[in-house]
């Protein structure tokens, strides 16, 4: 899997799509992010929709999350409408919004 990184000193205004890879955000993204896996690292900020199989938030996020697996770290600050199959949160994670966790799909 290809890994794309938005570094700390970078601000992206616009949508990011990676059909076969992952996106790590250490800087700032204003726009939607779609990939196999999306990670908003501590110090990173995303304002837009996230769509991926796996989403991990350690930083600041605002928008709408649609994923299979959502992980929120203790350092995360999330204001979002969430639709996920599974979700785990560390103690200290901040989450505001509507949450729908459907459970694992039968396959």
C-alpha cells in the first residue's frame, strides 16, 4: 500500500483521493479525504469528510466520517457525524456529534 503524508508545514485546500493507499495528515487539510486508510496524527487538522476502510484520529477533526473501523486516540478532538462498523476510543478522547456504529458486517 502506498503511503502519502501531508507534513506539518503543509496546508492543503481541496480534496485528496488515494484509491489504493493511505493518507497521513500531520499538517492541515481543508477538504475531503478518501483512501484505504486515513490517519490524522497529533498536531494534524482536517476539516472535511473522511471516507476510508480504517480511520485513526490523534489530532483535530471536524466533518463527517464514514469508515469500517474508527480509532480515536486520547489526544483526539473530533466534531463529526460518524458512521462506522466498529469504533474504539481511548480515555480522554473528545467526541461531539451523531454516532452510528453498526457492528461488523457478516462476510
